[in-house]
C-alpha cells in the first residue's frame, strides 16, 4: 500500500488533475451567473478544494510513515526537482529538456490557435489546458522511460 501511495504522490497525475480542474473552473466561471454552466464552475471549484485537501492529507500520512523519504506537500519547488544524487539530476535534466522541446513546438501552435479561433471565448483556456497537461505528460513519460518503470 505504501508503494502505491508513493507512486501516486510522486506521479504528475494529481497536479495534472488539479490543473485541469482549475482551468475548467476559470473557463466555466466566464458564463453569465444565470447560466446553468455556473453550476459546473462551482462543482469544479468544490472538486479542486476536495482533491487539494485529500492530497495534503495523503502527503502528511506518507511523510509520517516514511520520515526518511519525505515528500513536500507545499512549496515553490516541485518534488521532482529535489534531486537526491547525480543520476536523478541527469534524469531531471533530460525530462526538462524534453518539456522545453515540447514548448518550443507547442507555443507557436498555441499562438496560432488563439489567433485563428479568437472569436471563441474559451480558446485561451483550452490552449492553456492542453499546454499544461502536455508538459506534465512529456515530463512523466520521460521519467518513466529513463527509470524503466
């Protein structure tokens, strides 16, 4: 159970889900307050709060059981950038390099999509959501490949 919890805590699934909920909340909050889509905005906000609280509790529980292998529950530096040795630094470097390549291709495409679909109000939120989820997926896939999961 502890291994499953550690994999969940250290994987980008939870931050990616929290990011998607935040983008969805902002997108649906653009609608008129009388619109039924405002209910979706409130639901996404409640899900975001519940998942954030659950994440915090799981990290605290994991840290209490594994004091030698702690995970930071809050802070400016994500846990994947807290390198423990030179091997991990190399893996982080390769993953960040792949994310940089992703953004060097994705940002011009995103700018073009925002320009082409400028009449659609949700375009910036969709583009930000795709870029945000994309960076997590590229980073995670590189880490998985290099660590041979």
